[in-house]
């Protein structure tokens, strides 16, 4: 009996002192800087188990694409502005406890012969920066729109280019259409008096590009990236994330503009950020129809979020 009691006591001691597995700690946030051709964005967030959580966003319009178009390269004054912005963003990331700080630059830096100077500036500040190739930017667009899931079609409408990409996280087909909202507005809308002519010409150009991308058809969903300005300016206020715009609504809103007459179009062109919104409405309506979808699903995630999503996928 005594021996049995001794064994029980020993077992209780062993059980009581065996260390329990520690609770899984939440991942620390990452800081990503999206160095767009028109706007820089600083994002802080995490991606874990298929869920993206963003805790901070900061934006600054720098107009690098316009600067490159005007000077043929990134001017010295613009490089100084880029350095000041990156330094401020890096300091904010450090205060957020978000490390490492990653950055990705898009079309304007690709096209500028001295675009790599921005890489040197970032490195000096302790920021790991890359200039995305067209393929890399399309990869990032897919991650933002599909969150690593397969069989989605993504339209990413930036200021200089539109990425149309579909497939999976490992195997994608893509095309880059050089009709981003800044380019499109200047080409089709800025000097136009008749809205129906401007919309028709832009839509025709988009349909020609869509005809070259049949791989975009028949996916689980068509997702729009960077359409927030379109919602804010041309639709009833509501959250962008997860919003679904039926094709019928997109076409109706576009028809209201084209049928509104010259005076109404002139007033519309005076609205703040209409250059960001109107081209995106034409893109949304035209490509949703051209690719055979009945609706466009929107995400509020920005391109820089792909760096955070990518890091999370590698750790999962």
C-alpha cells in the first residue's frame, strides 16, 4: 500500500512539473511602403492564417510619375522629397515597433533611367526597397486581391498602369496596360467637352486590351484593387473593403455621366479627385463586362500590403 501511494505521489509531481506548451504569440507587425507613381503609402499590418489585419496607413502624394514625364528622369528636387518622405515613414514605422521596413516602387521608377537612386536612398535609411518589374508588380497585385488563394482575376488600377492578372499565387498570367488613371485622364478627359466621346474612346482602348487577356474569364471572382477614390467621389459613401458593385450599377452610373450633357460634365470635372475617380469608373464598367462578370468585388488593401501578405505566407 505504501509503495502504491509513493508511485502515485511521484506521478503527480512529474505531471505537475511538466512544462506546458507556451501559448502562440501574435506575430509582430511589418511596415511596408508602397512607392507609387503618384502616391506613397505607409502600411503597418500582419497576415496570418489567411487574414490580413492593417493597423496603420499614411499617404503622401509626390507625383513622381509626372516629374519623370516632365524631366525625363527623377529630378534632384524630387529625389530630395523622396528622401524626406522615406525618412519620415521609417521613423513612424520604428515608433510603431514594425520591423523590418520594406518598400516597393512601381512604374515611374521602372521607367526612370535614374530610378535606382531611390534604392540607394532607401538603403541609407535602413529600408529594404525593390523596384518591381512588370511581372513582380502583377504578382503583388494578385496577392493583394486574392490573399494567396487560387483562381481569382485581379484588376489593379494604378496611376500609370493597370495590371490585369489571373491564376494562382504560384502560376499567373498577366498583362500591363499603360492606361492608369493619370495617363487616361490626361489622354481622354482633360481637354474633352463631350463626356460620351471621352468615355467611348477610353472604353474602346480598354476593350482592345481586354481581348488580349482571355485568361481573365471564368474565375471565382473579379477583384478590383485601388478603386477607393472611385467610390469616394462617384458613389454613396460606404466601406470599400468587401463592397460588391454589380455591373448594372457601374453601367448606370457611367450612363448618368455620359447622358448628363456638357454643363454637367464641366461641373463634374471640377470635383476634387475626379481625375482619380472617373477613369477608374470606366475601367470598372468596361473590364467587368469585357471579362464576362456580373459584378466587381473591391478591396481596400493597397499594393504595399502584398509585402506583408507575402511575408506571412512564407511563415505559415
